C-alpha cells in the first residue's frame, strides 16, 4: 500500500511561524509514529525545558551559542546538534534571524 508523500515547504512554514507569539515560535507539521519534524525560531530568550525524546537540531539561519549541561559551543547555519532525551539545553546569544529544524524521535527517555 503506498503512503502519501509527507512534505512541507520551508518558506511557507517560516512565514507561519513569524505570525506566532514570541513565546511559542515552533511548529511540527510532519509527524509519523514517534517522529516529529518542525522549525523552532525563538525570539530573545530560549526558555525550553528538557524533552522526553532524543532530538536533532539542524541550524537554518543565524548564529549563537548552544549550551548543554554546562558545556557551550558556537553554532552557525548548517550545523547539526544532538541532544539526548532529558538533558537540559538551550540556545543563547543568538542572532535575530536564528531558526532551526527540530527532529524528535524514539521512545520516551531516549534510545
């Protein structure tokens, strides 16, 4: 049995996110099983808390610093960051144009 193609357009999704309130600038339009894919575009402060699934960030635009459990690393477009489930993390010192793909997958508690 064929599956429909799951697709969304980055430009259209970014336009939708720009209309959201600053405290909730994320959207996950593609979901399948335990996986969800979307874009996160915080404004000013990233106040996220640890997630229950493993997570990948793929930086679309902007730059800044990524902090994870006391360790910091700079990031720029094209960088890929992995976070284990349950680990405290956040983006800091990020530019106004910062946007990232976000991919969650796997069981609660991580793989």
